[in-house]
């Protein structure tokens, strides 16, 4: 059974820092892996989707990598801003299920 | 335009009542989901429908019954509500079961 774990559970950094959020999964037979951000009262927003055949995806200041053999994905946030404060979720797709990670709560202070 | 919309956003009700949460998506997606976010903020899938047919039914009490009148709607009906049903419920949709999912804003259910 797929389990998705995220480290750290919470992170507080000053504005401008480059960040790495980690995600590990136990079953490497995934179709794809997504990163979402969750804002209080605003639901979930998809950030990046990496297909199982891909190694990384980039969108603006965000870069997500995928290493299926080691069961890991990382989300890199460059030059963090207070508006990046949210909970970040790593989600794996296995067959027809979405398995959500435990989340990393990020706070970026000015 | 809201892609995935849920109503109501907040729902407070007494134990034993029956309530429904509605979900609609205007993205033309084939697959819709219901997720429950527990007290630890972890999202767990409850149901998944593809073209009005149930394809995932996780271990949830049979008091929970999804209804899909058409592929743009997936409603969640809950009978005999219990205190432990209090949570945030998210509806989502995707073009295919394994593609990017778009989520509604959630419905916070409080059972008193």
C-alpha cells in the first residue's frame, strides 16, 4: 500500500531564501506525482505534475524533481516570498488512486 | 468561473440528521472524487466516479452514499450523522483517473 511522507512537517524561513521540500513514497509504481499548495479556505491548487517517465518539471520559481528508484520527489522554491506561505502537498497517482502526503506547512516571513 | 464548486461551504448539524453536500464541475472531466480531510490535515479518498460509474469505494461507513446524476455532478449524502463525521470534505475532478485533479474549496462539516 502506497504511503507518502513529507519532511519537514513545518518550515519557517525569512523572505528570499531558497527552499527544498521533500517527499518520499513507498511504492515506486506510480503514474505521476503532483505537488499542490493548500491555502486556508481556498482548497487545493495544483502546482506541478511530473509524469513517471520524467525527471523534473519547472514553473516559474518552482522546480520539482522525481526519482522513482529511490522513491523521492523534491520541490525547490527559489527566492521565497511571503505569498508562498501555505501547506504544500505531495500526491502520488497509483492506478486509479491519488495518495496524498502528510504535508509541509511553510511560513515565509518578511 | 469556478471550475469545481461545492455547496455548502459550511454545514453545522446535529447528530442523527441526514445531510447532502453537492459538487459540480464545469471542466468537462470524466472523473470526480470525494476526499475527507482528517484532523491531521491528511486527505483520504472516499469515492471516485468515472462517467457516472463508481470506480473507487474506500472503506467508509455505508451511511455515506455518493450520487452522480451526470458526469458533471457528484453529490455526497450522509445518513445518521455522527460526531466523528466532522471534517472538511473536498470534491475533485480530473480528465482521467490518473491525471491532474482540480479541487473544490471544501465543505467544513461540523456535527454537534
